[in-house]
């Protein structure tokens, strides 16, 4: 059994790819639906472009409808504990 197969068998998730070691500033608009890239593979950071489907990690985007106009720092390293918002985890990588 190769490593990825044994990890899958053990239920271990693969790590997301670090897209950026700094967060992405984004102006989010009330009523818009967003899909945040959680896998790090998107070429349209910080948002999902469907590239996660080519990953074996099984990581899916975080999707939500924005409830108010808001400027936020979205996680670029994909390791935030407050996804999709940056919690400064990139400083520990
Ligand atoms: S491309 Fe990363 S979650 Fe969709």
C-alpha cells in the first residue's frame, strides 16, 4: 500500500497547499455568495476555481452568503483555525 492509500485508510487528511504566506484583503458584498478556496490549489485566490477536484486531499471550498458589506483578511496559508478568516497562523509556518 502506498503512503496516500495508507493515509486514506487511516483517515488522515492531507494538508492543504499554502497559496500565500500573507492573507488576501477582500471587500465582500452583502447578499453575494462566495466560495473560499480551502485547498490552496486555485489560480483565482482566495476563491475557489474548481481545482480541488484534482486533489486527492478531499478538501472542499467554504461556501457562504455574505450578510453585510465587509472588508476582511481571508486566509492565504489555508491553516487558519478561523477559516476563511486569517488568524495569523501563517506566522507559524
Ligand atoms: S480550488 Fe481550492 S477549494 Fe476549490
